[in-house]
């Protein structure tokens, strides 16, 4: 059975913008697992329902056969008791025949539903594929995360240019020929790189390119999952995939397109998360840069001031500020001015022109521009 994307694993992928971004700890087949699991459960429920119906129909037919046999046996006797028993048996026979028709009708409806069920990646290997022409892939030992990272990094360093070229291809024939000429690309490392490439392109708002690379990502994933289902090396079965997809009926194409659309939606979601994270980090960096001597953010302090005080800072009018403060409650005024000083909105000049300290009213010096800009916005 082939699996689909386990999107829950994306929540554990840290995608940074550094050069090490190309070796995420992703087990690409596991990206397909949760949707596969949900679908497998639905298929199992369907099979279970079918088994229960078959069992019920079989039991009904067994009872009907017994009832018919009993009617035949009682027909040989002409006693009143036999006639009465025969009437009961005939009524039971009639009831069971109706039940049989009902079960047959339900079974027919179930079969119609089965035919209407869309094809998906779980059923793709059931028809049209044979592993008789490819070598069986031997079981390999489970790799550690460190081994996967090292393997991925080494692979990307060697084949990055070829992977990107494959990611930009459009036609089935071109993709097949390119993989024939570069068969080493048919592996999980290529799929891993393409996933990250899709996210990078979406973050850069190169949406059309992202959709193109996403298509090639799903091509590679289908090949890998086909190989897994047939237990063969993916390099030995990719031609079978292309042979099938190029001549596929609408159901097969719909299955591929459904997988592709689901993947693209998840890429968009992951890119959005990365952008939001980057914006938060940038905003925090900017906030740290503008913190005042007391560790307060002048933007936050400005927004907490009464409108009258905000206008004083907007106009850079010290006289107006002194007048506003004089009309305020002294305790409240002291609190506001303390925050203004600690945020750098207000810088008291405690020295006279000849260098002597004085205790008179401090003068306002413009240090930060953010509050004014905030207000204009």
C-alpha cells in the first residue's frame, strides 16, 4: 500500500534562511503518512462493511435454505399439525426471501459506491504495475538522523544543479528522459530538496515557479512510493510510473492532481508560517534597537501617554509639555515622565553652559523618531 503526505511532520521542520537550509531532517515518505492513514481507515471501514454484509447475506441464505427444506418436508404430511407448521414455515420462507432481496440490494449499492470511489495513491500500484521487470530492493538498516543529514548534504552538494533543473521541467517525456540520463536523482534526497525549494519559492512570492516545482515533487514522490509498494529500487521502476501516467485514465490523473493540490496548499501554509516568524524576529530586533536607557520601548511608552502629552512630543514643544504636566496630577505626571526618560523619549540635560549641574526644569532633546512615525501611520 502506498502512503501519502504526513503533513504533521512539517510542524517539526525548522526552515531557516542560512546555507544549511538544504538538509532538513525530513523523511519524505513520512510526509505522506497522515492522509494515507485516514484513507486507509476509510478503506478498512468499507471492507469491514462489505464483509459484514456478505456474512449477513450468507446467514440469511442459510436460514432460507433450512426454511425451504422444512416446507418441503411438511408438504409430505396432511395432518392438521403439519399444515399449521407448514404455514409457519412458508411465512418464514417468505420473510427470508424478502431479507435476501434486501441484502442483495444493499450489496449492489455497496459495489456501486466502490466503483465511484476516486483512485488515490494507495491504489495506484494495484493495476498496471508489475515488479517482474525490476530488481527487488534489499532491506537496509535504519539510518540515524545524523547519517540522514550527512547523506543529504553530500548529495545536494553533488547534484544541486541537476535537481533544480529537474524541478523546472514540465513535460512527462522530458522528465523521464532526464531521469534516465541522471538516474541517481531518483531518491528521497531529491524529493527532500524539492520540498524545501517549493517553500523557498513561495516565501519569495514566486508562486508560478513554486507550483511547477511542486508538480515535480509529487512526480518524484509517486515514483518513490511506487518503489516502496513494489519493494524495488526506485531507479528501477520510474519508467513504469511515466508509462502509466502518460496513458492514464481520468481517475488516475485526478488522483495525481489531488495529491498535488494538497501538497501546494501545505507549502503555502508552511511559507506563511516562515514569513510570520521572520517578521516577528525582525520586529523584535528593531524593538531591541530602539529601547531606551531604562529598557523601555519608546513606541510603547508613547502610545501609553495621554493625547495631550503625545501632541507635545509630535510638535517637539517643551513649553507645551511643561504646561500639560503642570495641569496633571503630580503622581501621574511623575509616572509618565519616568517612563519617558527610561524609554529615551525625554532626555534631561542636567548641565548648564558652564558645566554646573542644576535642578531646574530639564530641556527636551529629540532622540527617537518612532512615536511621530507611528502617529503618522
